[in-house]
């Protein structure tokens, strides 16, 4: 095992790990927002939007992230759609080099698109766990739909859904490994590139393993601790 090689390339792996964390964090945030939107449409019984969300969920969950990224990165620009020029995404892309911005924007959208369906299903399970009597009690106390949602349904639903939501966040971090297909310099891309130049496979696989472990293990422990605190609150 060449430890001098590992020490030499540690800064590059730290930079790649930071990009992986940013992608996973942004993907999880936007996926959670999409999931909330879908479950709120169901809660308020807006039939058109509920049907639209259900179509989105089935389409998203039944197509691989790899194919979605191919479409976003290669097909949309040919149709004149460049995601890195969208207002919100263009702001987020300022955190990466200009040459990486198209790939970064596509990766964020792809992770959000895939993750939103999983977040929506996790939240739906939490909402459905709240008994009908809770809604009736809220109405008896004079709450409207928003009041029931805020004070009765959400606190209970989030407790039920939190384990699934936490698992989804960790899943998003792992799924960032797929973005290597659109040349984003994440951990997998860096490992593959260095391996083709140096053939230090054992050292690079060890660094790749440690990179993901150092990201996911603290996150997993933090989410587990938060879940325990919320459960016993």
C-alpha cells in the first residue's frame, strides 16, 4: 500500500467529497420540497394536481437516474433548454467552475427529480398513519384545513416518516456516484481518472471507500440521533 500516494492525492479527494456533499444536500432539499408539494396536493384533495403528482411519482421511480441524467445533459440542450441558465440553478452553479455548471445543474435536477418521488411516498406513509379521529378532533376544536395540517397532522406524520426520509437522504448521497457519467469530478470520477493514469487501484479504492464513509457515517449517526430525540420528545 503506497501511503505517500494516498497523502499526495488526499486534497483532491477532499475537493471531490465536498462536491459530492453539495450535490447530495441540494438534491435532498429540493426532493423534500417536491415531496411536500405532492403530499399536500393529496391532503387538500386537489384531484388534477394529485393525478399529475402520481404520474410524476410513477415515472420518476420507474426510470433509472442514469437515463434521466443522459436526457437532462445531452437531450435538453439540443432542444434549446439549458438548465444552468434557470434563475435558481444559475445561482447555485456559481459555487462551481464555469465549465462544470451545465453538468452540476443537470445533476441537481436529476437527483431532485428522482428523490422527490421517494420523499413523496415516505411523507404519504406518514400522513396516512395519522388516524381519521385526529382530523375530526381538529375540526371539533375549530381548526381549518391549514390549522389541522400545521398543528395536528405534520408533527405526527413527520415522526412516522422520519426514518424513511433519513434513509432517502443517505440514498441520495450514494446516488451521486452516478453523476460521473456526465463528467462531474465527484469521488467516483476522480478515482476512475487517477486509476487510468496511475494504476494504483488498491489505494484509490481505499480512498473512495473512506471518502464515502466519512460523508455517510456522520450523517447517518446525526440523523439517527435526531430521530431518537424527536421520537422521545
